[in-house]
C-alpha cells in the first residue's frame, strides 16, 4: 500500500486501502466483502473525517464502527 496523504480523496484511499481492509474483514468477521457504503464509511472514519452512516437494520453499521475501533 502506498503512503496516504492528508487531502487524498476517498476514491484514492479506497483504491489503495481496500485489499488490506478486506483482509481484516475476512480474518475478524469471516465476511468476504464489504456491503454497499461500508467501505466508504470505514475509510472516512479512518481518515479522521466526521462520518455519519445511516443504514437500515441489519445492513452492517456495527462492523464499520467496530473495525474502525480495532484498526485505530
């Protein structure tokens, strides 16, 4: 993974960081991939951006904040 810089867009960060984040998702939660919007919200949180994630019940909000806490 290349070095991420302040000011990188979420798309840039997403391209660089998806593979390692999916690795942790598989190892910790035994899930194959992120659901819609989970990766964006996780990356936003890990980049110290204020993040609000509004998803229906069962859509995976808990994984986002738990994984962000573990990785921090």
